[in-house]
């Protein structure tokens, strides 16, 4: 475990909050970020319709759709998260802390990229062409690749944690105290993540599929041979 884990997690949560404050000061930006998040959720639902329809992977794909790609306001969960960072780092196993650190880093990066994209959108109505043009205007292919890497890393870490049965029992025992402490949103997220990955009985194929499809989209978005007027393949964007 990184000895600076608590500091890194808090830094990323503060970065997320800074993005929110910037949007609060600019209603137009806020509305475009919300529209972008809705579009990206629809894009994920379109790109992974087969996994969402597969009993083995439906719950995990739904978890990504709602908890990582969704347009919901996670302020409450993040505030709860921030409150327990020192205790989490002190009391939880190193692998749990490292998973949380990766999740916080993914959250901060995703919010930063969403703000960049929303600022670059030329039109308020988002479609495949506008989405592609915004990405190309930002030109942040390394940021998008880092987002994919972190997404897969978080999934891999969650999958590894499911092999620790005592951890699930500990989470279940935390449910009552979490409710009393006002940490219900965070508790739900942790239990949902654990249970959905446990139910897959191995996440390697699922995460490999996510990586392959997302990296194919990156290539379509940033391929120098593509023109700004060319949208990525319809199989990858709705």
C-alpha cells in the first residue's frame, strides 16, 4: 500500500469537488456535463447491450452503467467517502485501501474529462458526431487511455477482493453501523460492487471485453487518418 494513500484519496476527492464547484458557477456548463453523462451512459448501454443481456455479466455491466458511467449526483456518497478516509486507511487491509485509491483516481479523472468535453461541445444536443468532435478538439487521448486503464484496474481489484469471504462478512456486519453513521450511500456502493463481481465467478473475460471495446473507440476517435467530420463506427456509438 502506498504510504500516502489517505493523502492521495483526499486529493482526488477534492479534485472532484473542484469540478463540481466550477459547474455550479456556470449553469450552461453544468447542463452540458449532465447531457454528456447521459449520452455516455447511453453509449455504454449501446456498446455493451450483449453483456447487459447475458446472465453472467448483466449485473456487472449494470454496476458500471450506474455507478461509473451514470449521470447520478454522487455528492452524498463522496462526502461520506471523504469522512472515513483516515479510518479506512488505518483499519482496512492494504488491498482494500488500494482499490479505494484507484477508484478515487478514476472518479477524479472522469470528472475532469467530462468538464473538458462539455466545454468543447459545439452544440447542446449530443450525437455521435458532436461527441467525436469534442474528443478530438480536447486531444486528450492519454487521458482517455488512463481512464480505461483505471476502470479495468478497479474491476480487477474488486474481482480479487471477492476471493476474500471474510471481507464480505465484514461488509454485512457494517450495514447497521453505516446506516447510523450516515454512510448508507457508501455502504450500498461497496456491497453492490462486491456482490456483482462475486456473482460473475471470474471477471477476466468481462474486463477484457471492456478494454478491447473502449480502446477500439479511442482509436476511432483519435486516429490521424480520421477527419473531424467522421464519427466513430455506429457499432460503438449510438
